[in-house]
C-alpha cells in the first residue's frame, strides 16, 4: 500500500468535512437513536481553533481527524471520519498515526477519544490500534466509551 497523503485542513475543506461526516455517521442514527455529534459539528470553527488533518485519495479529501489539546499531557482525538467510498483503505489508520506523531512531537503522553457504545466497529478499530477503554459516561443522551492510548 502506498503512503496516504495527509495535510493540514484549510478553511475551504470545511464543506467536504461536513459532507464526509454526514455520510460516514448516517448509519449510526438508527442504531443510537440520535444524530452523532460530528453530523452537526462546526467544521469552520474546528479548522480555525483546533488541529485538523485531511487524508487525500483519488485527488479528493477522503477522511479527516480533528484534535484538541486540552492540556499539556494529552491530546483529544475529537472526531475522525472517512468517506464511505474510501473506507477499508487504511485512511483511518493513517490519520490516527498522524495524530499520534503530532501528539508525541508536542510532548503529549497519550491520545484519548470517546465514541458511542453502539459504534462497535469503531471500538474494535481503536482497540486494534492500541487504545484501551478507560471509562463510560452518559452525556447529552449519548452513551460514551472513553478510550486512551499511552504514547
């Protein structure tokens, strides 16, 4: 497999990120009974205030990762999505590797994330990549699973 090009997101990418989120998270609406948060996220704001990475495939943005840096010790992987027609090509893995590399460069000790308990595919992927479930909470009607990977 060739390397997947990843670059910082630009303001012009925001509509494509929203499009990917709507497509990638649509299958979970019935499963969890709510629209997943990323479907209504403000991608312009995320690009302006966070660290957002986009993965390219076939000359289009095929996936993205949004991170926040709430403290000195860790990085929050706030949102990760891959367009359905690009899934299964290693894009999520490449984006997570980018997040981890950037986190280590900042001196972070870990990357953490949360996902919905019913998003079992995501939980399995994150576990395969070394994330461990560290807690559970209910927030705004979402049954969240907290996961963390020590770097």
